[in-house]
């Protein structure tokens, strides 16, 4: 088990992550991933790409991280991408008000509360400024937009923003991406990349930062016809924390399979349920502890207005909770979100952009259908409305499609630029026509699994962090899955000796040629070298000793990180055997069964 301080200390000392720009005093919310962390992060991204892009048959893109202002006007980020800011009247420091409330009370999701209620809680709990201790009661809480603004081009240029999520890069390119999908629904597009949020008070290391990596999938579906392949994950077990259980003081987890969650209506969307099952299997695969993992449904005030249903994958990272069966125990962080976004995104961009955000779905056979149409008489509208006549006509046509009954009376009213405009129904030329159509234009709905890569890395370190005693000395190690571990195997010459060092170098070259990630360490005593590799999660260690060069065929010892068990393996068979262990998820059992065990003086307790 671990806490935030232990993880931060280990991360900095062993090169996983550390505060950026520390030579210049540093800036909160920005982190550099060191050699071990960058490798771990790359492996997590590769595992995600394998599962959510390759195995799901999706396409991947890479969009710019800076986008022009109209994109975010359409998406709603300019008006609604805010957090709650409270400024201290004494020292002037700004803090995120909902976080202060959560830290000082038993309120779990203060973000979902209205600002006046948060202001009342600040006063009720006598919350003080974390920087100087001054009382914050009575201080107004304001909405603060989290996007980083920039200018595109010289001078003031064109207003733009660093993207706060990777999703918009997929949505704005939908008119071209649908062509690559041959206009066939459903199809999915993924993206792994950087996103930026000007957090009020970054905290918990890489858990809440101002620059981070997301891995997102936008699944485009026909809401009437497309169903997910639920049978693939029907039996996957989920630990669910529904909204009604969160609102109940005695609320509990609901344990259910994916199939049961759908049948009982716990998860409203079949597509969301499908991806909860896929994600649960993927998290198991990369080494997230299932006992410290759950899916929590968004509360009504927390859910975005466009989301029909939304669930977060959350991991417990403190290791301090004695009873994780109690949903209120432990330190839970969001590591992924699963939302059914409806047609909100594509419809918004269709309103603002000059392009087609629909898919034309062809019928098996042409159909004769009735359509309500309006064909306004421009000879009347022109003199009456002048330059606005075209907008009035467009509004009448749109109303005919949307609400034919509006034309039942002698007059019909439409809204143009926020103003009500009334015209004679006869001028609108409303009628019902029969048409033969080959297909229809469908605005796809979007299902979005969105993963925080940095937070997943933090979770893997927190869940893999462990310690034991070896000959009375405490050992700290990371029990990481071989698929994501920064290094596959470490190779050591037992002592500084020319023959041993030559053979060790040859072994390193052979293993790297076989595609393994190899660390070559000849510094310090062998026990200290083992400890270094254990602490960064290297699954296997190979030691070249005197027996290795004295006997034919040459053999080396192979050591398992978690159990510290060792066996002797011929050098000629080493690459094949190590690959077998790594592909099995790190199980050392096959080597113990097939090769001679090395008896050591090490006693592990």
C-alpha cells in the first residue's frame, strides 16, 4: 500500500515524474515524465491503442492542439467550461471552492452543487485560506473558464485556444472522417494526445495538472439501428456506484455483470454498458487492482446537459482505507469517463460550421414517404422583410420539417435572430408532398469513452507499490504488469570481471535484438542492483556469474521480481524463455517447472 507522499518520493527518485522547470522555480500543474515514467506512459498508451483502436476496428487520427475560437463557441466551451474560484481577501491567492468544501466536510461531489450552496458550505464549515489561514466565509465564488487562450498568427492574430480535450479535434473533422468510413455507421475514431486546462489549484501530483494526455474514442452510431456487441462482455463483473446509492446515506455498491446492469436498467445506455465491460477487462489486463476500482454514475447536477448517461471509472490510490467495501472510504480519483453524448456535438458544429455533419444512409429499397414542406413566396417576403427575407424563408422551411401543425392557422410565427416574425400561412405555401427517397440523412449519436493516461499511470504506480522483508531489510517494489513495465529485463554481471562483463554485454545485445527492453546495470553490489530494478517494476533480472563463463553451455540466473525466486537458464534459450514469461503476464511457474532452481541465502518474508 502507498500514500501520495511515498509515490511522489519514489517517482522523483527513480525518474517516473517530477515537477517541471524546477531550475526556474517551477510552475504548479506541469510535470516532466522521466525515463521510467515516459516508458511506462508509452506502454499504457500502446496497450490502450491495441484494445480500443486495433481490436475494436477503429481509426486513429492526430489533430492540432490549438484550434480557432469558433470551434469552442460551437462546442459550448467558451460559455460553460468553468470551475468555482474563490479568492482570499488577505493574501490574494485563488482556490477551487468545491475542493475546499470536499476537504473540510463529508461532501463528496461539491462540483455538482450550485454556487450559492457552496458559498453556504464555506461559511458553515468555517473554511479558511490554505495559504494564509484567513477566513473565506462571505467571499464570493466566481466561475472561472479553464481554457488557455492564445493568438494564431502575428500581432493580436486570430483568437484561438489550446484544446481542453481531444474530442473536438475528432468532431470538427467528422465531414471528412465519415468519407473514410464510407458513410457507414457505426464507426469509431480514436485519438491519444495532449490537452490543456488552466486549473485553479493543481494538486495530487499528476492527478490534476494543467497539461495532460487523454486517450479518447468517439463512437458514431445510428441511435435507431445500431447496437453494441454486448455478448462479448455480457459476463464481465462490474462494481457500480449508481447515483441513487450515492444520495442514500446508507448507499452501497451494486455488483452486477454487464448483462444484468443493462437488464435491470442500472446503466441506461447499452453502448455505455458495453464500454464499461471492455474497460473493466482492459484495466485488469494492465494491472489495476480490481478491489480498488469502481464505476461511479454522475449525479444529476454533475452530469453535462447533453449527456443522457455518464459513468466514471475511479481508482482508490491512498491505500489507507481499511474497508473499501464502504463507498465513502479511501481516496478515489477519476481515471476515465463514459458518456452517451447524443447528437449534441455534431448538431452544434452543423449549426456553426459550413459543412455537412450527417451521414446519408441508403435504404435497401426506395421508399415513398410524406414530407411537410414550405415554399415561401419571395415576391411577398422580399418587399416586406428586405435583406432578412432569406432568413425568414429558411426559418419557415425548418419549421415545416420540425412542426407541421404550426401552419394550421391563418398565420405562422418563426424566430429570426431572436425576434418573432409573423407571416400569412398562404405566403408560406405549406403543403404535404409524397416523395420517393433512396435514403435519409442521419445525425449520428456519439458514445465517448475518455481515459486519462497520466492518472492511469499514477494508479498503476499506487496499485503496484508494495514492500516486504528480505533478510530483515525492507524492500520496496512495484508489481507492474509486464505489458506496461518500463523495462522488460535487467542484466547484471555479478562482479567487475572482464569475462563476465563481455558475456553480459552479449546477452544484452541478444535480448535487445529479440525486441525486449533491457537495462544493463554494473554499478554497486548485486543486492543493490536488484533493489533498483525492483523499485521501478522490472519483472525479470538476469545475472551473469562465474558459473556462466566456466561451464558449457553457458547459463545465467533469471530472477523473478515479485517472489525473488531464481532459476538457471541456458543463454541460447534465454530470449525465448523470457518472452514466454512476459507474454504470460509475468508468471514464473513455467521456468520453475522446466529449469533448476537456484538456492540462495535470501529469505523473503
